[in-house]
């Protein structure tokens, strides 16, 4: 098991080893993340890559997750609940990010923010939050449920509302981002 998958697994109640891996596969978020990582590792023409893509395609419909295997996602991804998560293939997510159900991370197709978001480390994104455009989300950021974020958010902040309001807080994700594998 590689370091990225170990970090993803550890985020789910500090699971470790093969016993933890087997029990982790019963959790929809980890199962999908595992398949996503495997699809990223193997090409489409590799027999294993082909099988992993078929499984990922199946679970994309089953859990309503739409995450392109080419999306750059740091280790320690945590998907809390299954149900409609959409991430643009050009978005970048840092280490130890949490995604709740209903999250959309998308691109803007025109204007000054044309492009996709770059999201830092230790970011918690709440239910039905939308993050769009060529913006930067700093480290240790909490994006509240139902927030609409289309501007840069500095590190150590909480983003709430529509339009987004930024509240600086040094411990923005304390008790929200848990079970992080030590470096």
C-alpha cells in the first residue's frame, strides 16, 4: 500500500494496515478514493487501469461522485458522505482535505476568474458549498455549508455565505480536520 492510500485510509477513524484497509473498503468515501488513486496510477490501456476505471465508473453512478482521475489531489482525502460531489478535472486539492455531500468545485468559462480553483492543505468544505473560478484557497480554511466561493480565501480563515464573507481564525479547521497521518 503506498503512502497516499495509507494517508487516505488513516483519515477514516485512524485505520491502518491490511485489516484497516479491508474494513475501509466498506466505507463509500474510501472505496471511491482508493479506485480514484488506482486510476490515476495506471493508464487506460493497462489491464489493471481498465478494470479500475470500470469500477470507478460504476461507483461514480452509485455514489454520485464525479471526480476525474487526472485531478491533482493530495494525500489524505476524506469524503464524509456519499451524494453528489463534482470536481473539475483541472482543479487542484492539497493534502488532508474534507469534502461533504453536495460539494461542487468547478471552473468559470469566461471573465477575470476563467479557470479552476487551487485549494490548499487542511481545507474542510461543507455540504452544498460551491467553489468556482481561477482562485486560490489557502491552508487551514473552513468553507461553511452552502457557501459560494468565487474569490481568493487566505490561510487560517472561515468562509461563510453568499456572497462569501471571510472571517480570519487561526484554528479554522480545529476539530474538523482529524486523523491526519504524521509526516
